[in-house]
C-alpha cells in the first residue's frame, strides 16, 4: 500500500514538473518576439541618432540629390542624362540616409540605408538602386524595400495590412515627408516589365514600399504606393491600427491560450488531488 502511494506521489511530481517546465517554455516563447523587438528598436534608435548627427544636409548635397533623381527619371525613359555617382552624395554607404515611421502598423524608426544588398537588408530597409532617392520633389518615385518573415526581427512584414488612406513618414536627407497610401499591387520579379512598377510618374512625388509575398514563399513582390501630402494634412489623418491579425499578434494570442490551458489543467489536477487526499483520510478514519 505504502509503495503504491509513493509511486503515485512520484508520478504526480513528475507530471507537475513536466507541465511547470512547459509553462516556463511557453512564457519564454511568448516573451521572445517582444524581447527581440525591444532589442531591435534600441539598435534602430542608435542608428537614428547616428543619422541625425550628420545633419544638416548642405545645399551642394541637395543639388546632387536632385541631379541624381533627374538622372534616374531620364534613365527610366531611356533618355540621355548626366551621370551622378551616388558616392558623391553619400560619403559612407554604411551610414543611414534616414528612417521610416508607419503608425498604422506600429513601425517606428526603421532605418533606411542606400541600396538593397544583403548587408543592408539584414540591418534595416534599403532603397532600390534604379529608383529616386527618398528626398521628395516632382518626378520622383523612391522605392524602399525590406524583408518579411525573419525569425528575429519585424521589418516590412506588416506593410501587407496597410489600406488606402493610411499615412507613412519618410525621414531622409534632413526632411520629414508624409505619404498617403493610394494603391498596392503584386509583381512577379521574373517579369521583364517588373521594374516599371517603380518608374517615375510625370509630375508626381511618390514612394513605393516593397517586400516579398506570400510570407515564407517569397515568389512575388508586394508594392504599396504612397503619394506625397503635406505634413499638416497627414497629422489630421486618424491612425487605424492594422496589426490585429498580424503573425506576431497571432503568435502572442496562441501562446497566451496555450499557457492558460496549461494553468487550468494544473489547477484541475491540484483540486482533484486535494479531493482524493481528503477522501483517503476519511477512509483511514472510518477503517480505524
């Protein structure tokens, strides 16, 4: 009898230990994306400070930026153009040229570098080399690109949830520019016509955000277009939060549900074991 009781106690301890370990693991999995995001935001904030330390942008640099954008416009039209080397504008290609804020998807201080190399896209977001620099102005379309689906950071994962009317801000070359989403499309990168999705539109000041789609398959490119609007008008636009059904939110919800079910199960086991102990004591008293 005593041996059976000891076996039951050991079994209960093993079950409680196992499920306590599962709860601990669940808490760690729940906190992991939040911790990664906090670490990533701290790094981005450091890079934003680095960007702001190099301001103000001088007139000669702004003139070169405008010339560069004119060159891109002419090249897209297959017209002759004066060449401007980007290294004349940017002395250090590993220094941020700005950052982007997208309130609707809670994206803040996402650092922008020039180019779309692996080095750039592993650290933040980049600019498509055959598009305008993100300095604004007529006859410009700046292509800004970022990864989706990385395990340890959220870059452009959630731009897929943006809707027409949402506002995003591009802070680059000493300017803060506001853009309002007006369209989006999916582009096949193998299509010869794909680059035309980023061509300048006559007389317009546009920005195009690009990421891979569908998530984890990455066969196509999602492009979200924004048109320039005054900052004052942008501030009047009510922010609609679009991340309710994003992967990170769903992950947190699933982990919380998992933890709650485990806690309820442990509570049920605890109450049941208490009841059994009381019943055993009553039997011992009656038998004696």
